[in-house]
C-alpha cells in the first residue's frame, strides 16, 4: 500500500464517506435543483450585469438568508476545515 495513487484513492474514499461530505452533496443537489434559488441566482447576475448593484445586493441578501443556503454554507465551511486538516497532515 505504498503506491501514492492507491493512497490517494483511499483518502478520497474516506473523505467521500465523511458526514460533512455527504451532507454537503445532499444540500448542493437540493440547491442545484431548486427553481426559486436558481431564478434568484440568475436574477442577481442579470442585475449585476445591468449595473443595478443595490437591487442585486438586496436579492443576494434574500438568497443568503434562506435556511437551506445558511445550512449549506455551514456544512461547506465544516468540510473545508476538514479538508484543510487532511492537507496539513499530508504535508
């Protein structure tokens, strides 16, 4: 088991089994398939492109106050912390 590729694959498999990873992927799928969220994201981009920054910021705040987005951001940060720890251990 000294092969670097095998070790990397094992690490990948272990990371994919972490509760943080599973929850991140579950929430991401919900967000990616939520029509309201997708419409808000598109509208924010459209408003930014039209230089309507105040309106875009208002919708951005609305988007980021949605419970699913809040939960996603929390899990995303937890997963990032875990991945940083793994990275630090491997250095």
